[in-house]
């Protein structure tokens, strides 16, 4: 699986951009940190929860 496919796969599971970046870095390091991935979910919704860049709908939120 290439990087694009992995990103798309994680997105289909409902992860947000920040969570995907954390997961990819953890995978690269050979580590797991579910609490970090969950915490990164707090960055969803765009700046000021404007639903702008990288914002996704609340019902797809993972680790809530």
C-alpha cells in the first residue's frame, strides 16, 4: 500500500488530517499512541471550528 492509499484508508475510517499525520508518523517510528491520536482529533473542524480547510463533519469524528 502506498502513502496515498494509506491516507485514503485512514480517511475512510473517519480520521481527520491531524490524526492521519500523527498515525503516519507513529507508524514510521514503529510506535503506537492512541491517546495522542485521540488528542489530535481536537484540531478538526478548521481554525476556530470554521469548517474551513481540513474541517470535517462531527458525525465522522473518531476517538470522541
